[in-house]
C-alpha cells in the first residue's frame, strides 16, 4: 500500500513550550491509524496541525506528495483531508438533514452566485446533495432523525452526525477527534463498527484517542506520543509490549490503559 | 406541490403589500392631508434598508454597530459626486453603494477576524472614525458639511422621460417616497432570496460554527467579506438617498446612536426573520414619533418600552406571529 | 515631557478603574455593558448632589455614589439581564438590553439633572509645581485614590472568597457551578461591583472636570477602547488598556493639538492595526 499521508519532522512551539516535537510518520491508503498518548502529550495539537487548523513551527504534512500543512482548513478539506470535532461542534440550529446537506459544499459545481440565483447547475447540485445526504444518514443510522433539530439529538448520535458532516465532503482521509471519548461499552462497540465501515467506503482513517482498549481493537498501526515526542510506532501487538509505552502510561490506572 | 403553492401565496401577498404602499398609502395621505407622513414613511423605508444591511452581518454571526459609518460614507460619496462633479444622482446611488462595499472589503479583511464583542466594539469605533474623518478631511468640508445639494435630475432615454427631474415636480416628497419604497422592496427581495438559498445556508453555517464551516471546505474569510460588503452596500445606498432627500450631509448625520439604532431595529423585529429589520424600523421610528407629544418624557418612555419588549419578547416581535418557523 | 507623562498617569489611573468595571461585567456575564458610561455619569451626579448641593463631606458623597450604583447594578442583573440571558436564543440580545438600559439611564438623568454641565467646589486647592511638572493637588489626589482602589480591587479578587468565586466563574461558568459556586449570586455581586467602580470614578471626577448628562456614550466608547487594547475579560488587560489609552491621549493632545480631533483618529487607526495583528488584545484569551 502506498503512503497517502506523510508527516515529516512536524514541530509546534507555543512560546517556550514545545507541544509537538519533530514527529514523523506515514499513513497508508485505507489504513486505520491511531495516535495515542497520555493527557498533554500533544495529540490534539498534532491533530490540528494535520488538518491545517494550526500552522507548524517547522516540518510539514504532505498528502499525495503535496504539502497541506500551514495553509487553511478549507484548503486541506478541498484536497481531501477532513477532520471531525468532539461532539458539540455541529450546526446546532439546523436540522440533521440540513447539517449534512450544508456540508456538501465541496461537491458543488455551481458558484455562490449560481446558488443565489438558482441556476441550472445549482438545482441539479441541490438534488444531488439531498440524495447523497440521505444516503449518508442511512449509512450512519441517523435516517430516523433527519428532520430533528441537531441540538436536540442524544449524545451518542451527535458524534455520528459529526462524522456524517465530514463524510459529506467526500474525504480521502478522515481525522477523528477522540471518537470514543465518554462512551460506554455498547456505544463504543457501535462507534468501532462505524470506523470499520468508513474504511470499507475506501476512506483512510486517522484517529486521536485516549481509550486504549478501543484503539487496540481497531487500529492497523498505532503511533504513541509522550511530551510532544513520538516514542513508538507499530502494530497493536508491538505497542502492547513496548517498554517505553508502558513506562509512559505508568501511574495511570491499568483499566484505562487496557493493557 | 405544497411548497410551490406557499410560494405563490407569498408572491401574491408581497405584491399586494407593495401595491398598498405605492397606491393606497399615497391616496390615504392625500385624503387626510397628512403630507408630513411622506417624509416619515420614506425615512422608515430607507432606515430599514440600512438596517437590512446590519441584519446580513448578524446572519453570518457578527454584531455590527458600524453601519452608521457606511451610511455616512454613502451620503458623502453621492453628495460629492453630485455637487463637485455634476454627476446625475441616479448614477451616484449605485456608486455610493459600491464605494462602501469596496471600503468595507478593505476594512473587513482585518476586522472580520474578530468575533463577538470585539467585532461589536471595533465596529462601534468605526462609526466614530467615520465622523472624525468627515470632520478632518478637506473633501468633506468639515463641520459645515455639504449643503444645498441639487434635487435628483431626470433620466430620459431617446427623449422618453423615465424619471422626471425632481426639481420640476410639484410634490418631490411623493417621488422620494416611491423611490424609497421601490428600493426597499428590491432590498428585501434580495434578502429573502439570500435567506432561502444555499448561499444563505452557508452564511448560517458561519453563524453557527466557523471552525466546522471551514472544516467542510467553506472559505470562511471570503464568505464573511462578501456578506459584509453586501451589508455595507445597503448602508451606502440608504445613506446616499438620505443625503439626497435632506439635500445636505454633515459629519453628525449618522452617529454612534444611529448605528446602535440600526442594530436595535434588527433585534426588535427579530434576527431570525427576513422582515425583522423592516418591522423593527417601523415600530421604533413610529414609536419614537408618537412619543413626541410626551415631551421631556419621550426618551424615558421609549427606553422603558424597549426594555419591557426585550423582557417579554427576547427573540423579536416576529417571534410572536411566527412561533418557530425557521430558526436562524 | 514629564508633564505629558504625569498627565498620562493621571488619566490612565481613572481610565483603568472604568475599564475594570466593564471588563468584570463582561468576564462574568458575557455582557458588553453599553450603560457603563451612564453609570459613571450617574455616580458623578450623586456626588454632585451630596457634596455640591447638600454640602456633606466628599468622602460621604463618594461612598453614596458607590452604594447607589452597586444597588442599581445588582437590580439590573437580577431583574433584567438574568431574565434575558435565560430566555433569549441569541446571546447578543443582552447587548440590546444594555443599550436600552443606557437610553433609560440617560433619560432619567436628563429629567433629574438637566442638560447643564455640573461641577462641585475643589476638594483640595493648590498646585504642585516643580521643574517640568505642574499638577493641581486635587488631580494628584484623585490619581492616587484611583490607584489605591485598583490595588484594593486586585487584592479583593485575589484573596477574598467572593473574589475567588468570581474568578472561577469568569474562567468557566459550568465548572464553577459544579464546584459549588453560587453562579447567580456572584453574577449579581460582580455586576454590582462593576457598576460601583464606574460610580466611584464618576464621583471622583466630578470634582475635577464635572459631568453632564450627555457624556455617558463617549465614556462608554473610551471604556470599550481600553478593553479592546488590553483584552476583554482580563483584569490585567483592563488596567494596561487604561494606562495605555491615558498615555496616548496625553501624548496626542500634547503633540497634535493644532489639528483638532486628530488625536482620536490616530488612536483609532493604531487600534485597528493592532487588533488585526492581535485580535484578542494584549492579554485576552481567544474568544469564540
């Protein structure tokens, strides 16, 4: 499998603090790769760097050989690298359907003015968006809630809606921000299912997560960060036995590590 | 199809409303002899256009208290072009709007990055900047302003008079009223289109969550500037019309208090409704006028009513009539 | 030069005190208090009535200004802002309410005190003069009182129980609630405190510049400027913003005098440039 996404020597400094320090790894096509690490390890900074929400101090992120870091979020999205957020980040006052329809922006062929004046391209776009949104909602098990106002959705579904919004952009790589955080056993199981189904759709998944057991279960490969540095990379089996990883997680209760 | 039926009803209702404004109102005014109402209603129409601009900035999630600056700018642009360059007023009207739109792009690029109260405060300051600039620049003639601007000239095409010369009219007030109503109709039509098109949906995505909007590929900086430019265009056109009617413009023609009022108009009508700014302007302006008889208690009663309204209907007057149609 | 700095410090001290009140209310309630300038003016009028008209001691008048405004602030929070915050769909609504309240206070003051400029007899007479600096004693006194009050305020916020509760509240409303902070109570106290600060500055300054019912709006704009410079909702930012604006005004008035109102134009232009580089002011947190 070729490398789809390359993280090369990525570093981010905030004042004197080095949040991400010279991190390099690659993500292969249709892989599920997880980034884990204790609190404050720099996971979410790394995540924002890859999705171009932050500008790296040095180093870069390449997608299909082209630099996508240090641009702007909408540029990275246009290239095909799209992130999700933790659960409250949705278009709160829109219906579930409108959330997903709105998110089809990158698939538009009509211009802003075209949409304003209702050109032929705009009309065919709108039709296509509606159909695609319905397909995505069905895919994620949200079809029954399509006309609900998004802020009224129960917690578990909010995260699915977040993924639905990302899917609407037709991404090649999807970045999931702690997709299992705060979930109970059943919810986690369903979320894992969704992540696998994303891969079946041909999407490469990069996720940042705290919950080790879920990550062990689903990932092809895992990258471990500690104090901004990458301390290990490998398959779940390799990571489980890596002494550096065990050391980094020492002091954390065994249960939450899931070793 | 039910939706097309609803659309038909809406079109007919709007046409009737416009017809009433253009025909029934003038007839009523002539019958009662209250010709002073022309000026009042013209002002309401123009102020609602300026307020509609503010509404657009609310639509992308920004609190705009700087609309007075663009109204002032539009007024000056038109006044200067008419008096110093002898241009026809009808040409200066769109030019004033475009000038304001262009200026707002330059101003908007840095300040639209600000959010919440920061944007609100900066725009408030902007109104003050506009006033000070008008006082300081040589072209605006300082505190004495630009006065005795000629009334709009006529427009004729191949000898056919499309718009008569206002100076020759027996009742230019009626003419101004009709122009203002037509402009208002045009303005709210374009606003309605915005709110009910995908372009509007994208604006709403900005209002609800800019990070998420940019993550789905929306160029938020670009969209914000476009919306702000449109908003300022309305401000400029409204300001230019005002200068033409008053035949004068001063640095104090639009002040911070006016900017605040434009914002109040939108709030009072309801931010979630296209017609909010129109209704809000009408109620505030007429309310203020009616209270004129109360003399020194005018401001006291006015502000008390405002506060009570705010407590009773925090989501605007229209939230009473249209419980929760399309929440914006 | 020394004169310019002395004037700047004197202006800065009172400005900082005004900005502190505004930023406190903003930090606690997320309300941009449009009526802040009006509160200042009202404080001035209370002192004018008690010290200037009833001839009671200045200190008594100052305390009355503070207490009156604290009560008004508390009532505003309890009966106006709390209701609207709870019931409105959009948080911007509080801004409308604040603007309406500003109109209301303007109207009340216009009815009670008229349009005339009101002043009171000097509290201390005499002028401090050395080489380079000439400053009336009453200005020095006002400046010193203002600085003492800023210090007291900061100590209060740092070490007292209400102060700590309010800081927790400003940081994270929900977390504070979970920690057992009585959110509504401290919002009210904070609002009252902010209003009180505005009232006291008004009372102090009526002895020097006097007040009239029309200056509320311009004072609010100045307060906004300071808060933007320093960063909204941050105590240190408000103080820094106050002193910076005071200095800029002092320098501007000294160097640009012959060009009229250009000082403020320059300050505004600088602010725009500054904010485009630092959207959250000197010390402000990113704001969503």
